[in-house]
C-alpha cells in the first residue's frame, strides 16, 4: 500500500490529509460538544441530535438561496449572518422539543432513547415534506473557496482553517460560559445537585431547557459549516451521529479535553485510511481500532474527569 510512494510523498500526504480532516474534526467536535452538554447536564442520550445539524445546514442553504435571489451583492458577507441564524433556529427548535417531549422523560433513560430516536425519524420526514428530499448545497463566498499552498505539494483548504478557528473559539467560549457566567454556574450546580439547586432558588426546569437548547444550537452551527464541505439532505445527520457518540465515549464521558483529543484522533485516522482504501473498508478498520482502544480503556481515554 505504501510501496508506490516516496518518503516525501508520504509526508505530504500525511500533512494534507491531516488538514483535509480538519472539517471532519470540527464537525465531530461541534456535534460532540452538544452531546457533551446534554449528557453532562441531564444524562440524556439524544438520538435526534444529528437532526439539529441538518437544521443548521438547511438554514445555511436557504439563507444562501435567499441572498442570491434577493441581494446577490451580499454573497460574500451572508455567512456572518447565516451562522448565528443557524444557531438561533436550532436553539428555538431545541427549546420547544425539550418543553414538549424531553422534560417528561427525565430519569427514564430507555424511554428517552426510544423517544428521541422516533423524534429523529419525524424530523427527517418533516425535512422531506417541507423542504424536499433532494440534496441541497450552499453557494459559498469566494474568499472561502480555494486553498493555501505553503509548499509545491501541500494544499490546505481555506474552509478547513475557518472551521477550525470557529471550533476553537466555540470550545473556549463554552468553557468560559460554563465556568464564569451566571447561566453556566446554574448549569453546573443543577448537574451536581439538583435538589440543593432548587432549594437555593434556581429554576432547574428552565436551566434544563436552556441547556438542551444550547446543545442543539451548537449542533446547528456545525450543520452550517457542514454545507461548506458537502451538500445536505434530510438524512445527512445520520452519517455523523454514530461517530460523534464514539468521539464522546472514546474521549471519556464528561471530559471536554478528551472530546477534542478523540475527535482529532478519529478525524485524522479516518482521513488517512480513506485516502489509501475504499470508504467502507476504511470504516471497518476505524471501528476495529476504536474497539481495541475501548477494550483497553473501558471508560475512555480521559475517564478521570467523570463525576462519580
């Protein structure tokens, strides 16, 4: 497999595939951040989380279509409005779903798992009915297209660098939010001792609703950036939901640092494997490696940060 490449070519391939996996890394991390928030706060496994990724991607696509038809002169600037809009739309939908469905299923993990799986199917059918079953893609600004070539044989996609910068900002922002703001302290207090938080006057129901909606909004941002890499469809999120759960579990449930490290590891490994072999075979090897790692580290790579 490697015999036909020189050392310099293999080095260039490793570097380019590493940067080529940036977009995948960021999608994993953004999806994982939402799962991390929901599970860490409410111990809810949300099987419909990927559909909020699709909400964000559709928001981006529809915003692109609107700008092209109504205000084509703003095509290079609409991204800075579409991304916050994707967060807001996913946040509002998440708030409503928590109020209608999730709030009635706390402390019933199996029921929550089945209910959110059914919710994902309902949301997929809503996408098909109201938006369409065909794939959609966004028209990207010119400055987001192309690549940066530091050497003659290395090309780094610009959209990957932009997504990476945004993911770093969101991750740092989430850490600051949960540790330094009033709402973040309420979230941490509720997750650690719900009864005491209620006794101190914290509205835990509103805190749960806000937390779930925040996780959905983060996933919506991931969906908006997903359209800079691939097209979207009603079932686009199912491609990433399993891998996102694997990133969360491999890093260690409750470990934000482990989430980022495991996301980078899986994205890099997936990108390199898919370069040398077919996609299905690469997936088999990827899951086999994950199985071996989890057999050794049963609670994840960074399990020390998990609350008992």
